[in-house]
C-alpha cells in the first residue's frame, strides 16, 4: 500500500434529512488506482454518499479530503475542477444541446482550455465510446444507452482522477452492460480510479477488486471481494433481517 | 389613536380574509397544475366585473350575485385552461415551467388591456351589500366590509369542506401529491386540472365580487392582488392551503397596522405594498420555497 | 451562402445608414424607439432565453439607468454622458446583486422575486416625489441640441450594434455554452465544472447593464421619465417582442422589437385595440409558435432562397 494520502477520503461523514441520518458518520477512503464497488440495499445512503463526496450536497458533519486537503464547503463545480467526476442515477444531460456540445461544456470549463484542443479531445472520447457519428445530434434524441455513455464521456472530459458512477447498469441491456464493463476496465487500466454504485451484483463482481457495503447510512463491510461476499452482516442486511 | 389602530386592524382582517381567498386559489392551481398563475389578479378582476354586470344587467341582488359571479368565473377559468394550458400536459412540450410562466404572464397583460376596452377605463362601483356601519365604541366598520369578510369566511370554510370531505376534493388532494399514483387509482388527471384551475379562478373571482362595493372595480385592479397573492403564498408556502390562509390574515393585518403606525401619512399607503413585497423577497432569500412550502416538483 | 449573407449585410448597413433620409420625423422617432426596445428585448432574451433565468425585473434596471442618469444630470449638474455611464454601472452592479440574491431560486420563484423587485423600485420612485417627481415624472435635459432627431438615431444605432454585437460574441463563445448548460441542467453543469454561481451573476450583470443603457438613452431622448417605465405592462411589451422575434435568437429579438413597435404605431388609430391585438399576438405566439415567428420565418425564407444562391459562385455551395 502506498504511503500517499488517499485520492478521496470521507471522515465521519454525516448527512441527515428530517430526523434520520441518511449517512451516519461514515469513514471511507479510496486510493489512487482502485476499482471499488459500493453496494447496499435501497435506502442505505449510497447515492447520498456520492452526492456528499462530489459537492452536490452539503455536509451535516465530518469532512471530505482530496489528496489530503480538506475540501469541506466546495461546490460541485469545485470538485469537478479537482478531477472528481461523476455520473447520475438518472442521466443528466444538456438535452437540447448537441452531443459534441455536451462534451465541450466540461472541456471548456477547465482553466486554460483551447477550443481546438478540446474539440479534438471530445471527438477522441466520442470515438472511444462509439458515439462519434452522433456528434451533431441533440442529446435528447439519443437512446437511453447512448445517453448513459454520453454522460460517461462528459465526465471523462474533466480529465478526472476519480470517477463515481451512480448505477451505470440500471435498466441497461446485457450487450450495453458488457460494453460499459469493458469501457470501465480500459479506463481503469489507463490509470483512473473508480467507485461504482449499483444493484447489479453480477456486473459489480466482474469489475471490482474491493467491495464496500452500506446499510442504513453506515458501512458494514469493506474489503476484498471474496471476503465481503462471505460476510454474515452483509447477507443479513440484504435479506432484511 | 387607539380607535384608529383598531379600525385599521379590523380593515386589515377583512382584507386578510379576501386575500386568503385569492391566494388559496393560487395555491390550489399551483398544487395541481404545478404552475404559478401570473394572471390570477386579472381573473379576480374579471370576477368582480362579472358580479357588477350580473347585478346591473340581470337584476340579481348583490349578495347572491357574488355566487353567480363565481360560477361565471369558474367557467371562464376552465375556458382559459382548455385554450391555453393544455400544452402543459402533453409530453412533447419542453420547458413546461417556462411555458406556464410566459403564457400566464401574457394572459395577464392581454386581460388587463381587453378589460379597458370592454369595461371602460373608469372605476365602476356595484351597489352595496348592506348600507350602514357597525359601531362598537370607537370602532367603526362598514357593513359592506362585514358582509365581505363573512362571505369570504363562508367560502373558505366551504373550500376546506370541499377539499377534505368530498370525492372531488380528495381527488384534487391526491393529484397534488402524486399524479401517477392518482391516475393509477383511476382519477382522470385532465379533469382534475380543469377543476383545479376552475376552482382557483372561482375563488379569486368571488373575492373580486366581494370586494367590489368596497373598493370599486377598475381594469388594473388585479395588479396589486397579483403581487400580494404571491407574497402570501410564498410566506404561507406554495401548495399549503392552511399556511396560505394564515399568511393572508397576518399580511392583511400587518400591512394595515404598518400604515397606522407609520408616522408619515402620505407615504404609508404606498409603502404598505412595498413592505409586503420586501418581506417576501427576504423570505425567498432565506427559504427559496417559502416558510411552509414543500419542495415544488417541476411539471416534467 | 456566404456571398448572400455578405450582400444582405451590406444592404442592411446601407439602409440603416441612410434611413433618416428616407422617412419623415414621425417614423424616424418610431424607429428610434424600436431600436431602444430592441436593446431591452435582446438583453432580456439573453438572460431568459439563453441563460434560462426568467426575470420580470428587467424594466426595473431600465428605470435604474434612466433615473440615475437623470438625477445626476439635474441635481448634481453632471454632464449627461457621464450620468449615462453612471447609470449603466449602477444597473450592472444592481443586476449582479440581484443575480446573487436569486442564486438559490429557480423558475417561478425567480420570476416572482424579480417582479417584486421591479414593483418595489417603482413604488419607491412613485412615493419619493421630491426626489423623482413621483408619478408625474421628471424632466430630463436633452443630449443633443439639433433640429432633428438624426443624432439620436445614429447614437442608438451605434449602441444597438455594440450591445447586440457584444452579446452575440458572448453567445458564440464558451460563455454562451455555459449559459445554455446552466439553462438546460444546472446540476449537470455544476458536475461538469461550470461555475454556476459566477455565470448566473454574469448573465444578470450583462443583461441589466444593457437594460440600464437603454434607460439612459430613453431619459434624455423622450425628455421626461416616469415610473411607468418599470411597470409590468412595459415588461409585457418587451417580453412580447422577444417572444415574437424568437426567444433564442438575438437578431430575432431585435427584429421583434422593431416590428412590434412599428405595428403598435401603425395601428395607433385603433387606440386601445392595438394593445389588445399585441396581447393576443403574444398569446398566440406562445401557444402555437414557441420558437417565435420571426426567427423561424427567416430561416425558412433563407432555405427557400438558398437554392438560387448556389448559382452565385463556388463558395456558395455550403
């Protein structure tokens, strides 16, 4: 294990809605180069955790560090600027803008970005994702699967060090699912860190090395895939006892 | 001095009841159709004129005329809903919230201007409900105001009964909470939208007819209630009927007291409206969805 | 197509330059008013159409610009151009402040808040009679002392070209992309690294400074400034112009403003009916032609003309 600080770290992270803790003092660290799965039954706080770790929700307690530096009150755009990318449970695109324009927004939002270079880079990513031919199509006219890939591409334009994928396999046909798994593996091999939230345990197990399980806002398991699978607490959480 | 304050407070409560009618209509429309009706003040104005013409052309006595005016306003509102608002329900229209804002804003401008042509620019005043005043010690309140407040309270009570005890009312409640669930249970949403807009408009129209003998009718009389209604629903919460009623009473009272207590009599009335608006702006600053409001769900 | 565009542009430029010589004083006045409204409509279109911020307080900024310039000129004796500059700066600053206060508001809440802002401003102007002349208005000194309106015409033409040209440059730049992203999906824009806060404030500041600019021109040109300039009816007029012209087209908003202004004047003999007419026009356009009438109409026209343009030269082939 390297001595470098984790790429992103949640320290006693807390968020409550009404009287309930959606995220209950969570400690969670991701190091560079990892491929982590974050799973748990519905309502366990997975998406809330991602929202807290990417600046989309304000913390009610605890802190977030990126490479050792505290980034508590940073807005979502700030996290994006630090190289923390994410996709959403329900695809969030710029519907009436073209596919290329969707890619240009994050590209040009980076400081000192030059248009020609950004356009070239966008086309490269679109090529990789198989969307190159759809460049001028309005995003709302893409199929559901294509929209998911576009959202991934948009996150890639941030030159992210870490990518949080929120239910990338939700409602996706088996062919696209395999495609997404291949994309993630390729991108991971290129040096990117991933945290993937999903309910598709099959896909998760094919991808990840480490599994973190949440239940009712707390972390109940965190370790290598094989070990966690055997964990009694995990089995109990999923079977609802 | 105390008498003056009491009179102003009493007037404030009367105004508060009528504001409550208007604002409740706005809140119902928002709950069901998920749009802010920028033409609400103009529907109030139209209702007032309906009342006037029903009295003068059809010879209906003043108090029953209010209910006839409400019925006419109900139909008028449904006409607006069918003519202009149906795109809100079709899946192919984008940016529904924007459409709702712009079309009702455009409607308000249109109604204001056409009212000048149809009704003439000069104020009209329908006959009083009841001549005379109620005098208790130093407190003097005109009987018209009492009737208006009484009518208003009657209508509000009727509305609350309607929403909680009748099938239609409960259906409206269901749709306001979840359109999909309501349709699964067999509630026809399109009919609910019509009903909601009709009821909301009728309430405003009723307020217009009730207030007409007191303040007279003019084509631009909808402008102030427009903004006041917004203040109220923001304070009381877009979508909350009880919050709206409370906020309306509080606002009516406090604005009139503000006038009473402000040392400068020439500025008082003018700034009373600004006062309410200013409070609303402050509320929106700290609680962008109002004091009691639920998070408003976008139409799409 | 480029040959056609250049030809049309040149024609328009010549027409604009000699326009005062082509018409009588009355229609020149109408055109000047139209161009002034064009700045208001185009800047509103930038804020509402491009950046998605539906502000009904736009006319409040026109009033701020106008009254600032007028008050500085009459009360402090400042030369009018300086007062006008102050008016623009005041609107820009206030616009930025309003944009900042509205950051957590969206859709109808923003509309209500900005409408309230405009109303509060109007009420203050009406009530503080000693300072502003109240509802009766205040007289404003003239900018030019020429026998005709020619100097005003060329001034507003220059202001129009600079402001709309500037806005079009912004829209074509990455800022334009960010505005549209914010309009489309604010959450996604933030996740994409767009500094939403900054750009919403910038959009407000740009739009309000140009509204203020129009106001600073309005005051000396008309010679009298009343609080009605900040009324919701005036706001409705500007909204109608932007919508008829096409909400996402800045040249469309300009064309819409000029067209509506000419229409309003041409129908002057109908009195109150013309306001009803344009109200109906607004409703009709919103209901059935949401992208406006003029901008889509123009594109269709170009599509018809294009086949003929192919015969003009090899570069017309795109």
